[in-house]
C-alpha cells in the first residue's frame, strides 16, 4: 500500500512543475487525496460494504471536488490535476499513468444496470480540461483527448481526439503510439503540434490553391510569349492574370499556420 502511495506522490512531482515537495503533495493536492480515498471506498465496495464505499466516495467528493464512483477502477500513478468537477462513472476504468484535468466527465450513455456504460482508458492517457468521454468504449494507450472535446467513439492507441464531436487524428508513425515514445515525453493538457484536423485540411487546400495559382500564371505567361513571337493568334484575354495573386500567407495566418 505504501509503495503505491509513494508512486502516486512521485507521479505528481514528475508531471506538475508547481509541486515542490512530497509534503506539499500530501497536504495540499486534492487529486492525491481523491485517489487515496477512492482506494478505500473501492475496497469497501468490493468487500460488499456498498453503502460505506458510497459514503466514503461522497465525503471525498465534498473534500476534493472530484466524484469517483466506488466501483470504478483506478490504476496506479493516476494524476487528477486541479480536477475540480471531475466525474468518473461506475463502470469506468482508468489505466496506469493517466492524467485527468478539471471538468472531465467519464460518463455513460445508457441506463442498463450491470452493463459496461462508461469508458475504459488505457495506459498514459491524457484527458484535457472540460473533455467529455461518453460511452462504454476504449481510449487506447498513450492517446490524448483535447480540451472540451466530446468523445463518443473509440480512440486508437497514440491518437489525438479533438472537437465536438471529437475527430480522430492518428499519429504520424506507428512509433508515436509506443510506450517508448511516451516514456520520455508528457503532453500537458493533451496539447500536441498540428492537432486540429480542420486546420490541417484548410492548410492543404491553401497549399494546393497556391500551386494551382502558380501554374496558371506560368501558363498565361507562356501563351503571352507565344503571341508576341507570332507563333499563335491573340488568345490571351485582356483580364488574364499573368502574375500570382493568391494571398496564401494571409489565409495561413487566419487559420493559424
């Protein structure tokens, strides 16, 4: 038990630059208190003391602002960072090394008792502030869920889910989803480079339009040269664009490139 508590304290020191000492974590981190109290409530629940487990969970909610159902499964080195307003449902499972920020809901979408209604988080998953993960599916190892995203379908390992409803962005290479890649890096609040699929699509369209504009200008210039040399008739319209006029830089600034 004490080794698990030590690992819980160390994971907070590793992931929160504001954490100064172990005593600081023990005395003033509600995320740590919520995990410790949940283990007590979960143990009571599993031993058949349902009401006692529920009551301990209720007390923990009042003290920490984090509501974890006593039947939920929480792994080791789980860090609820700030975490005011977090709700973890009855059949939810949180894997080792996960980080969950404030305002997150791991909720269900059905009313069937005994069914798997809440999500399962793999190892080292980051759920950013305000995200809602709703349903009995799996969020794969090393996946990230962006702030305020609403996830209603499975997220593959190593992928990033952003938007409402969440869109899935796969890692650029299979190595990005491996444990080795995650071991040396931590993405606070699930922030990654180029994690907005809409911006990626717009950037691709801007780049394509820029290329087409350049090619059209070259074609008109070639036709104008042929007209001047008398090799073809006058086929260049007076309003033909002989220079590139597509303002790619301005559009890229608007979409945040």
